């Protein structure tokens, strides 16, 4: 199986990687503060939804 990101333009791959790292860091912060996993998952899902929506409204 090939690496799917290798087929994406470099700017898209870089933005996706940055978003993934941001969400992972956010997850670590929330769990470090002993937040319930269901609440942390919801917070991360909301951030991911916003991140997915942002390119759709860009010029």
C-alpha cells in the first residue's frame, strides 16, 4: 500500500500534518488535566470539524 500523503500536494500534506499534531497536543493537554475521555473526545471532534470546515470557506 502506498503512502496516501505522497499523492497530495506538499502544502496540503504540511497543513494536514500540522493539524494532526495540534489535535494530538490538545488531546494530551486535556487528558493531563484528568478530563473525562468522552468530554476530551468531544472537544477534539469539535476542533477537527472546524479544521475540516475552514478550507471549504477559504478563497
